[in-house]
C-alpha cells in the first residue's frame, strides 16, 4: 500500500494579497503528486485552513482542490474505530484523512471548516482515535490526535496512550510543537519531547512545524512533513523545497517529491558593525540582485535579517528602505528586519562592565558604584539597577542592553 503524506496547507493564506492563489495551487500539486505516484490514501497532519473561520470563497476553492482526489479510484476500505465501536467510512476517489491543527482549534460545540469538508465527503476527519486502512489482506493502522494547547499536550498524549497494533504497520498523526525543535524552553511553547512519543510506531508524522525533517527514533521514523506553503520564512524552511512524502507499507520507506511549481525562498542573516545607512542599503541591493539574477517563475521570497551595530549617531529610522522595497517590488517579495543595537548604548554599557570588572569585586561596593556611574550618563532613569547589575555580573550584555531599549 502507498500512502501520501503532507501537512499545513494553510488554505486561504494571504487571501487578500498577492499570494492568494498559492495555497490552492500548491494543494493541487500535492494531491496530483500523490495520485501520479499511485497513493492508495492520503494523510494530512492539520492546519488545512489558514484562518479558524475561512471565508466562503476559501471554502469553495478548497473543495475545488480536494475534488482533484476524486480523479482516481482507490481499492481501500476505511474502518474508523472510536470509543470501542468500528464503523466503515464511505468516500469517493482517493480518501484524504486529516486531523485538525492549531489553526482549526475551536470550542467543543463549534463546528470547524474541516468538519464541513468531512460532511461534504472531501475529507475524513478524525481525532483521538484510529482508522484502519485495508487493501485486500493488508492493513495499515493510522492513529491521529488533533492539536491541543501546548501546555496540556503531554498530559493529553499520555492520557490517550495509543497502543500500536502488534505485528502490523502503524502510523500516527500529530500537530504539536516538540521541545527539541523549539528555540526556547517554555511550557506554553512545547511540553512534548521526542522521548515522550509513544513507542512501536513505524512513522509518527507531525505537522505544525513548517520545515521538513526526518529523525530516526529507534525503529520509528519521526517525520516533520513541513507545510506546502511558506507562511513566515524561517531559515530551516529555505533549505528544502516544499513537497509531499510517500510511505510504502511494504518497504516502510518514505520518499520525497517536491512540488514542481513553487516559489523560491532566500534567507540571509547579515551581521554588520558600525554600519552606515548607505552600507546597509548597498548590502540589501547586492543580496537581492544576486537572488533575482536566476530566472524565477514566481517572485521569490527574500528575507534579510540584519544584526550588529550602527555607526555612532545613526538610528534605525535613519535607514530608509522604502526605495529598495519599491525598486524590487516587481521582482521579489521582500522582508527586511533591522535588529541593530545602538552603538552608543553598547559602548557605554561595555565601558561600565569593564569598569566594574577592573575596579571592584562584585561582592563589595559594586552596586552603589554602578548606580553612581549610571547617574553620570544621560540615560538610566527608570532602569531597575539591581536587574542591570545582575545581568552585567553574568556577562549578559545583550539582556542588559535590552533594559535600556525598553525604556
Ligand atoms: Mn501551520
């Protein structure tokens, strides 16, 4: 049996903007790739829609796209097992089974757009249960848990406690953050670690994180299916094209098929020291010029992330990027962020830190001295001196500077 897998189609993304067709075009390509490669069924790992309540136009266009899956027939049978009952699920074409994502997470008594598509026969929606896909004598067991608030996710997963069918092929769909992939450790961001994932599954597919990745966890392949459309550009997302995976239940192999027509993404992280506005703009032009020198069917997404410091006396507002944005608006979709820290602040603080290191032991009169030093500067009113002192003692210059920028 062959099973197509993809996730996070975000239908209706940029509904009023320049990219309004992209989510639909990419979904059509994803379904076509599954059909061309003889998928018997398709699995989607949540965030089908971009908005919790999509417009009728988005709903209509989504149905048109999902209708593509009816161009072929499948010989599988689907049995949904929930709360101790099994029921055969009817469908037409190649069945598409899905869980909900955080974008579709709504109150218990409110119907979602996914449920509308389920009732219309375009999707088979399931949550906290399993579906048996049967083709002749072969069975594949698919478990699914739709998105739950991150703070509760580990608790819910443990409570649900899915047990894979012995001596069979078992797959699972999730839509959560995973601690190992997140930049910060916070229970509001993620509670599930890779080691918390249930054992004995052949593939655990996770949506939500928009870049694609495969990790081997013992015999389990942990697959980040990635999104079919870039919604915000992250560096990891630019390293691999968008596409679909195909799982072969005999070989248990996953293969990847990129979408043939997709928007290219470029990500630049640039550190500059004592930069002038002219230098920042010149670097923008150089990077953009190189990115658009290749031929692109769709305007590429270019993200430039500046870090470092600006020349003395120069602030962010002195760098006017509007001429650059206008000049290239017909060639690329640009997003440029100026995260420069002010050199005057940085220098003062680093002088203070040096002074503190040289002159006194932190344990003695350091606090008063810092206060005195700070009083001599033209800023520092309303700063929590105790916090600043602690940060400087820890060599945490960035956070110390942060205190000043909050002012
Ligand atoms: Mn998503």
